[in-house]
């Protein structure tokens, strides 16, 4: 007997038929003799509608009331899921975020889970009752409803699995698992049977939308065995796995590269003719940090003439307008000649823990792009990933070419 957390995303609970189909997956797990806690998202599209309502009232609304509104989508699906399970003869009840409680901090709209009180849940699970928990919801230390940020149901699922010491956390979604590249772009993309937490973390933060980034961080920290699988495939269940996400000690033979991903969410900013003196970079990026603008890639060369140089960096598309505004206001103080913003860029990344032990991976990336006449504008690397910034029109060509170059295409 095992304790399993099953999480169903928005498309997996999009309507009553989908909820009933998800309930069948829960029932199968119960019939295997397992204890099951179910975490549900809101029905697909519902959270967007709720967010829209709050915006219409006022763009500057009270974040505590925002949470009261947007947390309701998950409340609806929790009740419906519990009813569906009961209709299928399974003992079940819903447990809202404040009833458990899922304690969070007070950062309304993007709260962090501090602790989940699990004793009563564990007792009920032991009595063979399925617990249905709305994702995304928490109870702040101000004793008010909180939400965890968009996509936060994955975080609830992983945190609950950690609190309950579950054997596994199954994330049901609308794709069959984690792929070597986006299958809509690369025909030869393959489902990965296993991937490490670190790789999944890079994939999630570099554009793959399958898991929320913070949920992967949490799974890695607490060693929660994650499995990503489709609720749309009747044949797929916990015994015919999607993709397992686990520690690298559990993966014997590492691929050099596990996946190629891309993101159109970045914009490039170039400061031309920046004074080459100490403190300029600190002032530039300090200004952005103070405004909570995240800078990702940065390149700066030394000034050949000893006087001025260029600095190029990337920020999220959403932050571009504010970045331009803030830095333009400081133009004189920072002493640059011109600021050139550019949204026409895409970040393409190759990821693999095997990079630690194989040479020549970056070289192959540069060669592959060079052979296709694709110019690389910015490069950044970590131990297990290489990212390049290129012109947006080459995104698909680059992803396909790299997928083939690293031998990832299916035979
Ligand atoms: N319903 C929330 C959202 O759409 C949380 C989630 O589904 O993960 O962001
Ligand atoms: Mg999601």
C-alpha cells in the first residue's frame, strides 16, 4: 500500500466529463489499495476570467480581495471532484486551503507555503477516505485567503506530497509527459522516461510550460518523486508512466543533452557607448533590481579605447517598457549614448546533466546554428545548460536543427 498524491490540471477538469474521467483515475488508484489525496486546478480558463473580473473593477485592487476572488475556481472543482468520486462509490471529501490549513506567508497573489497541517488528513486517509484539495489556495498568517501565483496548483500538490510523505506525486496534464522538445514544432520529439530535478528546473524556467518552476524546486528540496502524465490517454496510468522526475543518483546513464527548449518571453536591451568606469554596471542593474525587474542574460565587453563600451542584457517582455523608462531617466548619470530595445528575439536553450562530463556541447550548438546562418547575439551558460539569444524568426529552425544535432530525433 502506498500514499499517492494525484494532481489534475485545468484541462483535466475542464468540464464534468473530464472531472468524471479524472475520478476514474483516482478510483483505479484506490482499488489498488492505495491512499489517495487529490489536488485540483480550476476548470481551464476560469482563473483567467476571475483575474479579468478583478481588473475590470480596478487595476489597483486590494490584493487580499483578489485572492478571495481568484481562489474560487479551485473550490468549485474540489466539490465537484468529491461528488464525482462519491457517485463512483468512493468515500471522499473536499478540504479547502483554510480548512487543512495550508499555512502561507502574507504575500497575497504570490504567497509561499510555510507549513501544511497534515495530522487530520493522514488520519482520514487511513480511514480510506480520499481527500480532495483545491490547489493554489492557502491561509495567510493574517488569517485571510491567499493564492500561490499562477500555475500554483503544482506547488500545492508537491507541498502536500512532501507533508504527507507520499510515495509519489502524479501530475496529470494534457500531454503525455516531458518531451525532448515541443512536439508541435519538432516532429521527432520523444517523451523522456526519466529526467532529473535539475534538468526539469532548467526546462521549466526556460520555457517548457509543463510544470510550475517553484514546484520543481520544492520537489527537489524534499525529494518528492514526481511523475508527469496525461489524463487524456485512457491507457496511461501510474503503471504505464509518463515522465518520472527524480534525483540524478537514480538515473544511471546520462544523455549528453536531454532537451531543447525556447522562450519568446524575453526582450533585449543594448546600452551603447557606456562610460567605462567602476560602478556603472552596479548602478544600471541596481536600478532594475530595486524595481524588481529580473535581468537574465548579460554581456559586456571591455572598452578598447578605454573610454566607452556597450552592455547588452535581457529582461522579460513585460518589463521592457519600465526598463526603458527607468534607464532613460538615468541616461546622464550612467553616461551612455543610446538605448536600443529589441523584442524580436528568442532564447533557445539546450539542457542536460551530461554536460558536466562531456566536452564540446557548446561547440556543437554554435556550429549547428552557424551552419544555418543563424547569428548568435548573446550566450549564457550554467553547469547543465547553454542558452543563446537569436532573432525570433529563426526559433523553429534552430530548435529543430539542434534537436537533430544532439541525436534526439526519434528513429
Ligand atoms: N488555477 C490557477 C491558475 O490558472 C492555478 C493552477 O491551475 O495551477 O493559475
Ligand atoms: Mg499548470
